[in-house]
C-alpha cells in the first residue's frame, strides 16, 4: 500500500507497530530482497538455547533402563552427579512426559527389590538409621544399621541403648574403614544428624550461623552428602532387617547388649547379606578414598573447642586435661585448641594438627550446653562441655 501511494510510510509504521526509522529499513530491505526480507533472520533455524537432541535421547534412555525406579527429582540429581547433565527438574519432567514416560513420585515400583535398590552403583547411597523396640529382654534398645541401597547389603550394624550421635559416628567410621567413603547417606528425617537444641554460643551469634552438629561436622570433613528419603520407601528396607532379626533372636537367651552385638557381628550380618543382598546394576563401585591426610578416628569423634587456662589445664565441665610443655612451646596458656573424645572414650588435644595432650578413657558422652555463672542472663554466653550423665548421648 505504501508503494501504491495509498498510505504514507509513517502511517504504515504505526499500523505494523514499528518506529519510522525501522519502517524505512524494512522498505529498503523489501526493495532489495522482496517479501522474504520481512521475515526474521532466525526463522526456520533451531534455537541456540534449545536442548541438544543427543542429551534428550540420553536422558530418555537412562530413564527407561538404569534409573527406571527413580522419580523426577531423583533422576535430576542422578544425571547431574553421574553424567554431568545439569538440567532443572521441570525440564526433565517435560522431556519424560513428552515421550510418554510417567514417573511414580514416591519412587516406588511394583518390585520390592527394584523399588529399594534404585541406585546403580554400590557406595552411591547408603541408608542409615535406628529402630528402637524391645529386641530382647524387657528394656528398649536401638538397633542401628547402614545398608547400601544398590545391593541391599548391610555394611555395619550395632545395638545401642538409644539412638545416639555416638551410633551414627560409629556407623560412619566402620563403613569408611571397611568399604570406603560413600557418596551420600540418606534417611527420612534430618533430626538424627542436625542440632535440635535452641542454644547459641557467643561466637555463633557474632558469625550469624550455628556450628554444625557432631555428625554434620564429620560428614563435611569426609565430603559426604546427606539427603532425605521417603519414609514409606525407607521402611520397606528396614522392615527386611527387622523381620530377619526378630526370627534370629527368637528362642535365644539374650538379655544384654554385649551378647546381642557378639551375635550380630559378623554372623547375623553375613547371614542377612547372603539371603537379601543382590548385585548392583553398575559393576563399578562408587566408593571414594579417604581424603589424604585425614585421620578417621579424629573425624568420627566428639569435637570440643577450648582454650588452655593459665595453669595449662583444659576444663570441659566434668573433664580436666593437663597440657604439658613440649619441644616447641614451654606453655600453651591462653591457646585455642581442638579437643576430641574418641569413640573408645580416650581424649586427644590438637594444636595445629598435632597432638599436644592425651587423657585416658571416660564414658562416651555428647557435648552439652552450659551457661556461664558470671552472666547467666546473657543468652550468648554459652559453651559446650562434657558432663557425666546417666544416659547415652542423644542425637544433637
């Protein structure tokens, strides 16, 4: 209509919603190349932001074969960690639905083994936790165990009076010692590994964040992730062990934890693995090596931060440790140190990653908060101490 003289170029620009200058460019392009010049230059070309078709086909293949038991969220984490494919959960969901693949979001399948042993490689994910009940005798006790989800093989197990921080540190130490460092642990609740107290130390308030729990500190030192898993899914695995142990303890004269643990390792664990363990989908294990220079006994122990007093003593509530002079220093007075109680009850004091003092075994206890008597109204004036309690070290 512009070329026919019916309307001006400025009127045409208003009708097609462009500026007058852009309309002039379109007119010149039309004169040079005809009607084709009006189309956008990228018309008919694939978008540079579009997902590569090879990656799309690889995700569909993995979703139908190796990771058929995983839901959308689990599949997203798995392809990112194991195959380097960084896509959002929603993108993967659209790819699967477009190809007719519908995932059960609870992660369950019809087969019991397929639903539980969903990870392809041994050492990729380890389920751990505790079951408290009257296993034997008239008192409750807690059976704590760790099971590899790819093979359903029991990696470590032990009876404790209650579900304790000590139990999780013990499981972690035994697994790393016998198998290696797993990629991740999982359970249905974070309360077992996170701090559940409401206390803040002065250093934590100034820093704006709380220190990790004893278990979290060990997980971070070893580079192990911790995930939540569906309680319904986890109970399917723990029910296997619960039923198995109930049959093994029936008719046996067991009244104390010591006898139960003697029977448990290695006899009952080996028997459980023979009857329930299966082969992993991927023959290549995912276990990692212990980090170079890492001391396993130190990592899987109870941590205290302390300062040596003027008399070269460390006081942690009911615990006192003498710090003698060494070849490098005559006195350690007013020196910040790291104190560790190992799982055998013995104590070590570290300064710059070397042991400067030791103490004999005492009952294993988790650190408890203590408020200073000088400023009892100060909510930040709190320290962590060792206390001779009558009960075990509950999960902090």
